C-alpha cells in the first residue's frame, strides 16, 4: 500500500506542475486507493491518444523536454518504499525464479543457465565500471506504449513501475533503428532534455545493460503472475517452447550488444 501511495503521489506531484501525466482520481474517501473485498482499486481518467512517432525527430525533441521535466521533479526527493534498480533484483532474482520454478524447458536449461550467468557477470562489470549511479525518481517503464500522443504533446501513463533509477532508464527506450538512426535520435532527445535537466552522457555506456535487465526482469514478471487466470489469457504466447527459444536468442543478441561501442553525444 505504501508503494502504491508513493506512485500516486509522484504522478499527482507531476500533474500539479502541469506536466502531462495521468494521475489517479480522488475517490469518495478523499484518497486515491479503495479497498473492496480484499482488492485494492484506483480509478484513472480516460485519455485517448496514439503512440508517439519516434522516427520523427521533432517528436523526440518534445519527448526529451517532457522527460527532462519529469526528472527535474523526480530529483527533488527520493522514494522511501519503491524499488531501486539493481542487477540483483532485475537479473539475479529473475534468473533464480525461472530456474527454481521450472519455467525453462529442460532441453534449454543448460543454454539458459550459462547465457544468463554470462550476462549477469557482464552487466555487473559495466555497472562496476560506471561507479555509483545517480538515482532519482523515474517513470521506470517509459516505452512508447505508456505514452499517448495528443495535440503535439506526450501524455505519460502507467506509473506502476516508477522507481529509483538512473535517468537513462527512461530515455533509452526512445531510441530505435540502426546505429546512425539512434545516434541522430539521441541528439534530439538530449537537446530537449537539457532544456530542463542535465543529460547524463556518462550513462550512455549503460544502455545495453539496462536493456538486458529489462528483458530478464520482464520474463520473470510474467512468470511470477502466471497462476493468475488473467495472465494466460492476456499473454498466450508466454511459457511456450517457442517463447523460451526466442528469449534465449534475444539474450544471445544482448551478449553481443554489450560488446559494441556505446552511443556518444557528439554535436
């Protein structure tokens, strides 16, 4: 409950400063969280929009401005109850859960165990090389599906993964395409971001490590909820032989990506 309260307060704090987020609605009791038959409920206003077109560099400039505004507020104080991004929580715990609960098909276990451990070692090395992270309150799951574009403005929704993390966690998911495309996108994103908050170029070498943590955490997130009847209906492709084969292929690609030169902020 305290974690949800912090999520709601952060969204409202941003909204009060006219940053386009969708905070929960106040309920009859005056709060934003309602309990009904052991279920906790919150209500949000309906907002209709479309995903942002990230291949439009002008849109990325605007996205950078608003993410910069979110981070400027997020840096003003820390969460006390929300999660903090870490290799332990997002990769090691995820790997352990999948193995101990027999989600990985038997014939794929050797490949998964070896590959995931190599990734954990490599990602931990990257974080060690970077040194202490500059942590702030971030959206945490800032992908295009959680952004509704309306009237030339991005509206940020779904703060349920908000956490203490590096600013780059909210930025790297805005970049797509080949290296040259991502490099051009980065310049626009950083230019807009710098208008409101200091872009941490020293976090760019962490992009593929952060992507790896997200991939490993997401598979375990689904697995932890698989006994909920709603999840097999909503994610019928999960926990199939094909899913785990493709997951291992994706992890192999990440191992290679971690050896590639990171993007650079070159004007």
